[in-house]
C-alpha cells in the first residue's frame, strides 16, 4: 500500500499545516521513498489521463474574514507513468464559488481564464521538518491499521502568471486576479460519494495567494492575499476510478 510524505514549505508554514496530523504520523515506520511512478487504475504506461472533480468542502479567507464555499468543479489530466520534471496534475478547468465580502447574493467565483493551466507537483519528498514527521510514499492507495502512515501525497499547486485566475462577483462589476503557490495534498484513499469512486484533492494554503489587478468595481476590497482553507474536491478518473491514482516509490 502507498504511504506518504510531507513536503516542507519552511519551518513556520509546515509546523502550522502539520500540527493536527502529527499525532498519527509520528508513530509510522519512516521507511519509504519519494514518488517515482504514478499508476492509474493499475496501468503504468506513460500517458496524460483525463480527470475531473466536484467541490466537496472548504472555505476561503481574505480581508480579515472567512467565507463558506458552495460549489465548484475542476478538470484536467494526471500524468501517468514515470515521474518527470513536469507536474503530476494539470487543470484546464477550475471553478470555485464562495460567499463574499460584498454581502448576501453577491457570491465570488474563482475561475481560470481561457487557455490557462493550474499545475500541481506532488513530489512527496522526505524533507526534515520541526515536527519530526518523515514523509512516506509506498505502493497502494489505502493506509490502515496500527501505525498507518498518511494516505496523502504532498506537494504544491501553482496559480500561474501571466495566465489569470479570475475572481468575479455576482451583481457588481468586480473582477481581480490571484497568483502564487499553495500547499496541496492528494488523498489516495478511495471514497464512494453518490456511489461513484473518488479520491480527494485538498488545497490548504497557509500563507495566502496574492490578489492582483482588482478593478474599480471591487472598491479596493480584494487586496492582500486570499487563503484556501482545506478546499477539497472529489476527483475521479473521467473514464471511471477503479483501483485509483496511486503515487508509488517504485
């Protein structure tokens, strides 16, 4: 079975992000390795395999307040086969709708502009960190039992520039952009919401993505950073998830 590792994003950031996980992780056998291969539904042959997903849970924080999200979807590909310098996930569709600073009925939608790609690199590299948690990845998609390791593979999602991740707000002429990198987990454990097999992609940005280029219709309220708080998508192989997307050390 695959078991994972944690990618360190600097001592302060990692300590905050992993504090809630430390109790279960420290008891794990730390003998694993970095991601070498991505297997999809038991197939190891190199290819870009279509994936898609729907919003499950999470919130966003900006301007000193936190807002609930209600809907979203994503689509793109997972790079199956031997790991390359290229990212493991590439998303050409990303939409997230949340409540906003502008009040009831004025939800904010975060979406990709045409031709833009969000990328996620999931190296799960064993970098030392202040909690003493040694990241691991093995083979398989379920980690259970005494001393089980994470079923999460860790990495970074990049909101690209000059491509735009656009924020628009209903009922007012407000638009802005965001860019940066966000701590991300791919949870290999297979769940079955609605009778369909899924895995989870979780964006939990601890430092914030930068707001850029808000127009006059935003009244200066989309400034500073926006944080994604455990924004979780149920992700599946578009043709159907059977044994799942499996990040392996061999």
